[in-house]
């Protein structure tokens, strides 16, 4: 909060030592960066030049070449023969698998061997020359010439070469397609194109080789299998022939005829059985009729036998004769029938045995024939497949084809000199901007009165720029010789602010102090005294620092009087003061003190001296030591009408200001206001605060350290 100047002498600060807000709003960021625009521009130019030099001299250009391979989803069939290995599918899993095949170490290893890439220094680390700052170079320098390293393992070198080739090749599948791009990046345009094309050719050749190997393996297996099947078939056919040779084998039709003969014999046997039964009946009838004297029945039997013509004579002789003839005939026919039955039975037995044996032989022959036929079918199938596979070995086709070969690139793909230069410039901007913003955030001092007022709660009554004086004694000459300079104008503004701070009772005794040494309080004291003299005032400038006594660095003092002579009454105030040419104000130096300075300023005699000065002078200005160094300023403050607290621009730390104001507040001393001193106008512009102090820009344009 800004304290209104008319009430500043009686105002209590809002706060002392508030927290330091490290955040930057956007406006402040832009302002700070704009203030450091020339530094940022220089950083961008330097970084851009360094980047361009680095790209042109240190970076090896690389060249990118791309070959395009397409996976064939339709396979051309030259002949209608089933493949040993079926064609690739058209699903995403197959596409992803082929991508991995393209980047597999096995395929890259074939590429390394065929292109002899192990002899290429770009891919073989053993052939890469060691950099002067590398570990390999250092080992070579410090190693003994007699201690020769063993030759590298060829397998290790080959694997390392494969790793580098893999890092130089990128495989990508175009989305929702069967197209693969093979991208090769090397330091040579021809090498990049050759590498991409060689990998595409190796991939397609690998597909053919895989199919050929599978076909060759199948052919070898089929050849062995056909030989085994042929041997089995020959054994089966030989078994059929041998079986046929050792058996009386007839055909199935002849066996059927034999079966029919058996059936006919069985029917004849049945007829003979019936005939025997009839013969037995006739014999029984004949015996019955003969025994019973039934001539009619007997004659009937004889006649049935065809013997009626042989019977002649009387009845009894005919009956006897007919009986004998009929009985002999019946017995004879019965014997013949019995003989025929026995012969037929024997023949049936033989036929049945022959039928059984031939049936068994026919079954065995059919079994052997079936086995031989089965072996023949298997043999013929495998033989046909062997011939198909042999034919197929010469017409193998890859599942992919090269859609477009890689062309030799006409220019490097990296580094892009203009792009890298621009990026280096951006890096320069970011680095410098980061330094500027970091410096702004970490800065612990104050650059504007607004910041100081917001922090302290007190009004900033004056803003004094640096005075262009190489020595402290040149300060008075500068103020006298250049009354219209920016420093002189700033002092007049400070004096006006002090006067206006209390119009009814303008302060007569001014005390000027600071947190630490070197903040410009002595310069402000001298400048204020000289300015009041210019108004025609009688001014007394008192050196309140009994320890350092710095007035001798600013003035040529010839007198011997001092404050230490006035206090004990050895000299009067009029006798102790000194005059300096062209200054106009009386000066009372501190003088050497053997006692405690704080006790001196706390004495009633010092108060009496100040009261005497009030009567003799219009304005009394006391230059006191820093409040944080010694307690003198807090003691002297009780005799002053107004206290000006000096803060060095962009230097005095915030905690020092906070602690200094706290010291005065604890002593119940009110601060009239703050004075921001030693403002560097050029740096203010660099920090983006040029407009804040534009009114102080003067023709002298000088700066000083005080």
C-alpha cells in the first residue's frame, strides 16, 4: 500500500518485511523479456550460427530410401496341384507376422551376409574409428604396444552388425492394407537405396526358399515312403501268386457249381431213401401176402415188378415161383439202391470237404488280393503326389512382390540445416529468456518504487539515479557544475517530497540512514544539503557515524573541530563547524570517540547540540551509520523530525530492508519515507523498466559507484 506523502511522517507502515512474491504475471514477463531483447537476439543469433556450423561441419548427413512390398492375397495357379505349404492368409495377424519376419534377425543376418555389410564401417563397430575423446581411444593411448588385444569374435561382430542394420531399417504396414514400407537410413544415398531393395529381395527370396525347402523335404519323405509302399505292394502280390500256386483254386463260379453238385447229390440221396422205403414196403407186402396166401396181392407185387410173364402153370406153383422171383428182384434192387446211396454219401462227403477247403482258400486269396489292392492304391496315390511335388518344386512362387523399388535419394533427409538453425535459434531464445526470467525471479532487490512501496508499506519519496563521478570528491563538483542534471533534478524532487510531507510543520532535522553500508545515504545527505543551500537555507550537515567518519572522503577538510569537541564543551558549535569551497553548507564531522557511540548520542548534551543547531540553522541533516550494523541510528532517530531510509536500487536485500524497518519500529520511530538510490538507467531499460524512470534521462548519461 502506498502511504500518502502529507501524512507519511505520522503514518505507521502497513507491514515490514512482507513475503517476496516470486511469481511473474504475463505483462511482467513480456516487459522483462522486452527489456532484454538485445541480449535475447544476440543469444539467438549466436546459437543459430553455432547450430549451423555444427550441422555443416560435425553432423554427418543421412539419406532415406523406401521400398514398398505388397503381400499377395491371391495366388496364381499354373497347374491345379495342391501346394505343400499353403499361401499366406489375409488377416491382420498374418500381416503383423510378416512385419516381424521382415525385421527378424534371421532375415537381417542373410542381408548382412549377402551384402557383406560386416565389411562396412557404418555397420561394423570394429571398423568404426575411435573418437579422440572416446574410451577406446584413451585405452589405445595408455595401453602397451606389447599387450595386443585378442581379435574380436566373428559371431560377436556379426551380431553387432545385425544390431546396427536393424537400427538403420524401419518396417511399417500401411493401415488397412497389405502393403509394407521398408525404410533404410544410412550415410550414403546409394547405400540406403541398395539396403532397402536388398531387404525386399531377400524377403521375397526367403519366402521362395522356405517353400522350396518344404517341397524338397516333402519330396524326400515321399520318395522314401513310395519305396516302402512299393516293397509292401510287391510282397503282397508275391503272396497272392504263391498262394495261388500251392492250392487247387477255382473261381467263385466253379465253387458255385460244386455247391450245386452237392445239392443235386443231396436230392438224389433223398430219392434213394424214398426208393428204399418203397422197396421195404414191397418186401413187407410180399412177405405178408406169401405168408397169408394172398395170391392176388402177391400177383399184384409180382406184376409191379414186371415179373408176371415168368409165372406159368398151376396156381400154387405160380405163387411159389412169383414169390421167389419177386423176393429176389426186391432184394437185388434193394442192394443196388443201398449201393447207390452209399456211393452218393461218399461222393457228398468228398464234395463237401472239397467245397469247404476251396471256400477257405478263396477267402484267403481274396484277403491277400485286397491287401495287395490296398497297397497298390496307396502306392499309386503317393507316387502321384511325389510326381506332383517334384513338378511343383520348379514352379514355386513367393507370397509377396515388390510394388516399387527404392530410388536413390537426391538429398539428405537429415539434418535439415535451415530447420536445425531455426531450432538452435529457438533454443538460444529459450536459454536466454530462461536466464533473464530466472534472474528476475531470484533477484532480491527492488527496481521500481511500486515494488518497494508494496513491500514496505511506506512511500518512496525519491528516486536518485547514479551520479557520473569517478571519485567521491567529484560528487560535489558534479552537483554544483550540473544543476540541471538528472541527479540534481531527482534530489530536488526528493526535497520537494520531504517539504510537502508536512506543510504545516516542515521537518527541520532530517536523519538519513540505510540497512547497510554502500547504499548511498552519504551521497543523499550531501546532495540534500547542497540542494537546500541552493534555496538560500542555512544548512548544517552532521556526520553521525563516529566509527567510519567518511566525510573526509568527500571533502577537503582543514579544520580540527568535531562533534566530539562540542559535546564536552571544549568548543562551541560555531567553532567546530567547517566550510568547504563551493558547498555552502556547514559541516560538523564526528571526530574520534573513545566511548560507546550509542551512549554519546543518547546523552542530554547531544540533544542540546541538536537543539542549538535548530536555532542556528534552517535545516539540519544527520548522516547516520547503517541501522543493521550499529544501534546509533535508532538512538539519533529520536531527535530528528523526519527519517529518510535509503535503499540501493536492485541491490539491498529484502530481508535487510524488512529487518531495518523492524529495528526502527521496535524503537517506536516512524519513517517518513524511502529513497531509492543509484538507479542504473541502462540496466533499467534492459530489465524492461525504461519508462518508469524516463524522466531522469539526461544528456550526461553517466553512472557512478558510491
